[in-house]
C-alpha cells in the first residue's frame, strides 16, 4: 500500500545543488552518525522557490548528497524550519565498503558536500487516509528518519482529526535504538 504513495525518485541535475559545510559530526550508535551541515552560501529564495519548498515540506522529503562523484539520497532528521534556516541534520549508517558513507565519515569539519533542493518522498496525508484513520509506521535502523518526518506531519495536521499512530522500530540491541527521544517528542500527540 505504501509503495503506491511514493513519488518516483527524481535527482536534480548537478547545477541545482549547492555547497553545504559540515559543522558537526556526532556518533549516536555503532557506525551511525548524525552529520550537521550549514548552507555554505545562504541566499534569499525567489517567490517560486519558496512556494515549491512549501509544497515539498507538505510531505516527507529527502535531499541528495554529492561528494567526489558519488551521489546518494538521505532523509533529514532536521525540520523543514531548520532547513529553511540553512541547517541540515542527517542520520547516516557508515558502511566500511560503502560508496559515499566512508567519504562522509572522513570529511573534515568545514568540508563541503553538494546538497540538492528538497524533494518530496511521500505526500501527506495519503489520499486513502480518512481524517480519523489509523497509521502504522514500521522501520528498522536508520529507516526511522522518514517515520520521524511523518510523525511531525501528523502532529502538525492534528486539526484534521484525532489519529491513532503505532510506531514499530526494530534494532539489534537496545544500544542500537536510534532517535528514541525525537520519536517520543514527535509522537507526543
């Protein structure tokens, strides 16, 4: 059911990406890091760009990171308001043999990556969801990041009606539990 709600992936051309500087790196679990980037060259958005951004932030969203010829999509844990202020936080599992993650792990502070404009991953609310419909969110590992965005959207749209939400998140050990405080805060409907 969820698959039909996802938008097809659309990667922006390289010229639509802007440099963002790494300002913090914090390991939150084994080989799992929260990377914090700041827009290296903040600019004022045109009315058209602001309208497009507002539309994207009406659903779950992602950005594409490009570094040394490698490009990958990531779902931010930062809010849309933080992104608008030039702050981007990403929860990323680093794989030793990964194409991009080892490069990110070695990126020095103030080092830059190219970041795409936000792209919508899933519209919210889905067209098949009734105002009082129940929502089940299931994730494992860093897959909790889209669930965090969806919980925030549900909380924002609470005026639509009461909604029961169940979040199931699977991890190997309790120490591997990711974003527990953020999920609890966002889920405090």
